[in-house]
C-alpha cells in the first residue's frame, strides 16, 4: 500500500500491533466508533466503508480488508488505469 498517496486505517480499537504498524508507515488512523471499547466487531460494514470514503482526500479509493493483500501486479495495473 505504500505505493499509494494516502493510507487510511479504519480501526476498531485494535489490541495487536496494528496501530504501531500504522504509525510506522504514517497511516491516517480513524476510529470506527467513538468508544474506548477494545477490538470492536463491525456490525455494519457499509458504515465503516462510508466513513473511509468520507475521510479520503482523493476521488479514487482502493478498499482492502485486514485479511487481504495487494501485490505489485495489482499496483501496476491500478497505476496504468489511473494514468
């Protein structure tokens, strides 16, 4: 994801190393909900997706979940399409 202009992390108050990694890579971290409850389970995926879309600085977004991965081939394909 480092190939992209902005990385947003919509976080559910993670207790693992997620926030440390986000800080290391200068990600913009946004809380899913205004609470200190740990490890929030998403009850409405649309709300979380829309929060990210409203927060994003750019018109084009690539949305991935924590169990997904973006390989170099996809990055190059996206760059070609955008250019």
